[in-house]
């Protein structure tokens, strides 16, 4: 376990940051679920920019990889375009 004061502080900071990142990642996953379950095209198109912004923010902060964000955005766009 950490003995130095700075190491103990670093552990506290990491725990706080992990909790913060987990919250935003979970919120984004829930938004993606809502978007995927939407069957109306207009509602899905209105929700899509908000979800894209959330994914971009996660990728920018290295919570998820930028390619994962791109793949998710692509799949969601395809799904929205399939809706009647």
C-alpha cells in the first residue's frame, strides 16, 4: 500500500476520477439504449445529435477509444436510416 503522502493523494484522485468517468459512461450507454429502442424516425433523429455529442466527449477524454465512438455513431446512424 502507499506510504508517501503524494501517493495517497493520487489514490484518492484516481478513485474520484474513476467514479466520475463511470457515471458519464453509464449515462451514455443508457442514452444509446433509448435511441436504439426508439421506433419513430423523427424522435430518433432528434436524439441522435445528443448521443453523438456524449460519445465524442467520452472519446475526447479517453474514457472510450475514438474508434469505438466512431463505430457506435456509424451503427446508430445506419439504424436511424433504416427506420420508416
